[in-house]
C-alpha cells in the first residue's frame, strides 16, 4: 500500500537531488524552467515567449474565433516565477 506513494515521492524528490533512475538517460530527464510573465501580451507574443523556454500555451474556454495578434492574455496559471518542467502547458484566460 505504501509502495506506490513511496515511488511517487521518490520520483518527485530525485530530480531535486539531481539523481536519476537507473533506466533513465540524462537526455530523457526534463529540465525545470521558470514560467515567464505573459499576462498583458497578445496570444501570438505569449506563444513565442513560452516557446523560448520550451513551454506550451493552452487557452481556457477557447472561443471558436479570435485573433492571435489582438487577443490579450488576462490571466495565466501557473503564475510567473514558478518552476515547472519543460513541455508543460501554461493555461491562460483571454
């Protein structure tokens, strides 16, 4: 019963200790990056900013039609300054 929980805890702690599992190659381990501030940017600018740090953008309750060059990001989650793994989606409200 404790093994699954222990395994999950270790898998979350090992990256912080800069240790790796035996079956993982160094290039397979995702790096952590700091979330940039994209609030107030257009969708187009936000996508470009997130790509620079290998993050993706996901629009919450995405409307059928909007203009990426004019639509502004009102809120983001996670907030700026939080460390997350590369490839993670940053959810935005427009």
